[in-house]
C-alpha cells in the first residue's frame, strides 16, 4: 500500500554488457506504482433498524475503516426465493463523502425466514477497489395483520343466533379488528394468539 518507485536495467545475456554501466550514457527506466487499500468496514457499526413493519424500509448504518470515498455498497436479504417465498430484497447505496454513511433496504416478510439477514455483497470505492467483508445484520419484519372470518350459519331464521368467529392468521398479537354490520359500526374485537373470538 502506498506509492513505490521501481528501477529497471537491461543486462546482456552474455554478462558482458549492461545499459546502465558506470560509463555514459547511463540508461535507467523507472515506474511509479500506487497501491490502494481495499475498502474495509468497522464490523460493530454495520447495523440496521429492527423491527420494521412489512412494506417499510430499514435504515442501514455503516462506518468504513479504509478505502477512498465515494463507496458504492450492495446489500441483499436472505428471504426464501420464489415460488416457496417472496424472493430476496436488495439495494445499492452510496457514501458520497467521508467514511460513514447510511442507506436502506425493504426486507420482505417471509414466514420461513424471520428475522431476515441483510448481508453486504460488495463494497467498491473511488479507485474501483472491491471487497466483500462477509458481514450481515438481522432485521425482524412485522407482517401485515390478517384474519379469517366464519359464521355459524348463512341462512338463519328470524330469532336465531349467528356466531361470528374471527381467527388471526398473522400479525403482532393482540389484533384489534374493526368491522361493520349493514353499515353500522360494531364494537372492536380483540384477537389473541392463538385464541379466536368469541
């Protein structure tokens, strides 16, 4: 790493002559080579906000230790690929100046992979030097609330009691369900996991 000067001389294969001998003319060729450090990350600073609601973005923070800005950073999530899962989230962001910066990624909710591990795929600096630091950070994704409803009868007689059952499928419990019957607002229902109402 750093700037180095190299000197070269051409020697006669017979060993009798050289082009930079002690008598003029003195021939010398020099090459200046600058070696740039690979970009590296302070591992303790690679973090992402967690948890985040489904469909929202997580803010990624990162501090660089070496390299020359600007830095282009590629990140990816480890969600399950289709058709079994929603597919991997990814993003590219840039630290335009200095050695610290932030970006974002919107991880998908994956019932088979939660939290989602966000990994750095590559970091490329101003000189085109690239590295993969092998770092990842977890992000918990809170899914959209989802319920299923059933009724005890679709053809009740006058005076019959009809039971409405609401079962939570996903979300952060307890769920509060707001609903109407024939346009009239009903009292909200609280759904506890894994219990159903009523």
